[in-house]
C-alpha cells in the first residue's frame, strides 16, 4: 500500500491508477478469492508508466507511428521490456541522444517501482564477490 501511495504521485500514472483501482477494487469478495483475481503489479505499473512517458515525450513521433512498451518472455535473466517507438529526429547523433535520454530515465525510475535492472555478471563482478568473501 505504501508503494502504491508513492507511485500515485507520478503524474503520468494518475489515469492508470484511476482505471486500475476501480477495476481491482470492484470485486466484492473475500481476500482468498481476491488473490486469484486481477491485481496490480509493480512490473505492470512500470510498463504503463514508461508507455505514458514515451507517449508524452516531445521527441517521439506517436501521432504517425506506433509507440508502445511491451513485455517479452520471462527467462532466467528476468523479464525484459521492449520500448518500440520512432523519434521525430532522423539525424544520427540526435537520435542516439534521445534514445540515451529515454533509457537514462528508465534506469532512474525503476527503483521507485521496486524493480532492479539485471546485467550479466562480468569478470569484475565475480572478482569483487570473491574478495568480499575473504
């Protein structure tokens, strides 16, 4: 509940929470049955947030082209999200800057949703883990 209150402060999630909470709270059943029904998840809420971020980004052309965030198949490495959109800029350097800004934002807000980003361990990570055990 505390995380829900924190996330409800995100302007881009106001409509999402209004719609989803009405749906989830609309069930008049005991908690055992409610656990088997629709629930909000931090990943689903994060996906909705990133989609709204993309749709409201002035550098994204979402009027003429598809813009979406979709969940890919889960694996032992996690649950990947794919951001699919087109920028308003075609110059390579500008495009790369827009892409980097989007991912900087994704990386920065993920912890607010209780999510951690996964990256395969490198030699440095393994060496650090060995040193910390000694």
